């Protein structure tokens, strides 16, 4: 019996750093058995996801994201596990709504400058060698702004999910 207790302790310790485990716990779902009923899988399967022994499929990640109220699970899956998403989507950070809102306001202030540079570069229909550095700067600005918009959307979704959790529990 002692050997199986050690194995369970090692698995629980390994799961602590896992985002699926953390999301389940933050959602107030204490057991894998409870989660398994809504995710339509065996508790052992959830255990394998939470100890990185296997990767959940896209459908399971969507279900977990909804059940746990954590849209970051989808971004993590798309940017880390999907070869298409890894090359085409930003890996988002879990930022506080106030922080990402301030970043968005800063980006909006800088937008006018980037727009003017883009117009200057493209107005003659030719991008010469001297304009490439400026165009690269403008494109990096828009990439950064795109990521900020995505993080803002994610923060708002998380905020709305936590408000719904509070209102349904209250």
C-alpha cells in the first residue's frame, strides 16, 4: 500500500505545475471524477493530462476551457500542441484586465504614428531599401498591438467567467 501512496503523491506533485490541473482547481472542481462527468472521459484520462503523460485532444480542451472558465487553455493548446497554431498565433500571457487595458490605451496612442509611417512608406506604391527598416518597425508595432488585443479579449472573457461563477454561486 505504501508504494501506491508514494506513486499518488508523485503524481499529485507533478500535476501542480500543470495548467489543466491548476485550471480545474481554480474552477473549484476538486476531483478528477467530478470533472470527468462533464468532460466525458475517465478520471484516469484527466490524470494523464494533468501529469503530462498524454495530451488532450482539441475537443477535450474546448470542453475543459468552458467547464473551468479558462480561455487560456485554448491558446495554450493552439500555440504549444498544434503545429499550425504554433506558427500562426500569439502565445498569450494571463494578464490582469487593468494591466492589459493600460497596454491597449498605450497602443492606441501610438497607433497614429504607426499609421502615418505606413502611409509615408506606401503612398508611392514602391517600398525602397531605405523604407524597409521603417516598414519592419510598423509591422512589429501591429504585431504587438494584435497580441495586446488578444490578451484584452482573453482578460475580458476570464473576468466575465469569474463574474458568472460568483453570480451562480451566490
